[in-house]
């Protein structure tokens, strides 16, 4: 099959969507399919089969670039399947190509856009109107694409409640060849982590990640808190952590070193309010590290209390620290649960299902 991925976010942006696209493309190509990627232009040199669209950055959210294709996109006439990732400019490009060439289409819902409305200008004044308009757009677009996949049953319920008709739960997939437990001694030495007890987070540093919970909890934690990643709220979190001797901000880490990061942690703390699956939680589990997370959106299901970690009350650092201690007490049991959960979400199993979806559409 000749498959076209249309996406609103791509390299050099580093997030769960870009890594999912890369993993799916790799596996599909290994199975003999052709995969092209259509994305907004940026500071990235396209490789063979990658087609950038002219785009502009948003002044209030510099990482994100938008495009509004006014014509049927080039290089789309021979596609067998259009697979959309994202709900904005590139979703229009995918629809235009699908309508023009009668190409079957499917959409994977990665990001609840209403959780990012706080970045918009005048959000305090127009927040209710923004959300109403967004939900109307989301409902129309997803129904226009027809079949929709998303990574969590909780997100499926949310979409169905908003009037989306055809939603299937499909994990984004986890590369268990890349993510597995390794000896963390070298990582701890390189980053001068000297305490025996270590908890932390890695990922995109946005305000919606609510990392203030983790940073504020550091005062009551007898050990080191490590935070890795970059993003629009990085300076905000660095200022929040300033003066806390047991908080380390590591900045961006290459993907290849993340298994060392997860293996160096005793507990992964995930305060995010905007996950449709929570890929970094699964990566942590694949390395045998349990997760303490908020019971918000997909994290209600991705983390199972007493099996792969625990949920804590958002904003309650005392509860967060209590759940961290529960992880220490039950570490052996939780490690087994984490490894079992990771196997259920292998990217190979996901691509098996993708091929079935594509073939049924053809």
C-alpha cells in the first residue's frame, strides 16, 4: 500500500506524535508498504518521501507551526490511504487530497486541543467561546474523516460524548526493542546523581504538564528529583525549581538515552492534564519503573492502581509523596505489572491492527 501520513507536528519538534509517526513508518516500511509524510515546514531538512507545506509560526506558541493549504496537495494522487494526525491545517490538506482523488481516509486523535486553549490570546476573556468553537470543529472534522482511532478508552468516551460517531481504541504503540531496563549507574554518574532515591519526569515542558506538583513535592522528598525535556514552559519550571537543592533540570535528552533515564528512576511522576495515552508512562513501564500520575483523561486508564503505579489527587503534594512511598513499598510487584503492560502495547501489535484497518478501507 501507498500510505500518506498528514501531520500538524513533525521534526524537529520532539513529542509523542512525532515519535509515533516515526515508529509506525519504520514498521510499515519493513512490511513492504510505502509511507510518505506531509507536514508544516520548519527547521528540518526533508528526507525522501517527506513533503513540507509552507507554514508560519504562532507568536504566542513558537514551537507550533500552522499551514492552510488552498489547493489539492502535490504528491497525493497515487496514495491508497490518507492517515491524518492532528486537527488543524494539515487536516484540511488530507481532506482536500481525499476528496480530489476519492482516497480512503482515517484519523488518529492524539491531542485534546481544548486543553491547550490557555495559550491563545485573550483566553481569560474568551475561553468559553474558544472551547465551544473548538468542540464544534473537532466534532465536524472527526466525523468528516469517518473512522477515528485514539489511544485510550477514556478519550474514546470523551469523543463519543462530543458526537463523534466511529471511534476505535488503538494504542500508539511502544518500541520495546528500544525501551527496556538497563544499568543506570553510568547515567547517574554522568549527571552527578548521588542519592539512592530518585524520582522524576521527562517529556515536553508545557504548562499543561503541571510539573509544579512534582517540583513543589521536592521539599518533602528524601532524595533527588530529576526533570528532563524542553518546551515553552521550561523557564517557568526552572524558576520554580530555583533554590531547591534536590531538583535537577537536565534539559533535552536524546531519545536513545531515555531508557537510561527511566532506569535511573525509582518512580516516574506524571502530573499532565492533556494525555490521550501517555506514551512516556508506557516507556517508563517498559523499563520496569512504576508511574504516579493524576487521574485525568487517558492517565485514568494508562496507569492502574496497584498494578503499574498509583494515582494521586492533582495539586496535593502530600498525596503525591504518599503514592511515591507506596511505589517504594511495592516496587517488586509494580515492576512485574509494568513490564506486562508494556508488552501489551508493542508497536508491532499496533501496526498489525493498522494494516487490517487500511485493508478494510480499500
